[in-house]
């Protein structure tokens, strides 16, 4: 039952300066926004650094070592990466994604290798990295710090095309 304004007790009137309730959805959205802002900041710093210095290299681990060509170097990796083919019937393939000097290599339930020169376009949809490949193919990657990975991929591809 709603009371008319004149029938309400003035002591019940409260002023609310902000949200009185922060539910899980709002907390998750805030955390996602903070992660995206931090990721974008790291990507911007990396792009500035790449103007002066090259993409850093990391030592290959035992999983990626046998997959590498003799002159191929590993630049970064993302554990717990989900790889999806658009329109695929599966929920995706979990594994570790490696960015090398020549390719993206996803090692997990299956091995997927994509030459950097076959990537025509990268874009972001939220926290998902979308890759447009030659021959009207595409992949999506759910990874940690997708904006930073995109900047690293761009630098590796730029150096490869020289």
C-alpha cells in the first residue's frame, strides 16, 4: 500500500547520494571495466616501448619447444586461453596461447597454428579478441589482457613484414 506524500512520516525520508546496493552484477561490471582500463594502459605503454625497443623474448617451455621452427622465437604466452571458431558447435578449446615471431600457436585439446601474415584484421568485442584470417576464416580468443596481446601481435607482425 502506497501512502500519499502528505500521509508519510517525515522521519522516514532519506536522501540517497549513491547506490545503496551493490550486487554481483555491478561488482563484476566494475571489475571488468577496471581490467579493461588496466589492459588498455599496458597496451599503450607497450606500443610506445615498441617504437624504441623490440618485442621481448621468453625462453620456450617444454610444450612449445618442439613446435618451433629453428629461427622462431617466443614472445609471450597466455595460459587458460579459449580458442573458438565462429559458428563452431563446441564451446571452445582450452589451452595455452603462444605468440612467436612467426605465428600464434594454441596448444591444448588440439594444436592450432596461425601464421601472423594470415591475420588480416584484429578487433575486440569486450574481452574477446576476434581474428579475421585469409580465405574468409576467423577465430575468437578469450584471453587475459587481450588489448596487450593485440599490441604485441601487431608488433610481431610488423617486424615479420619488414
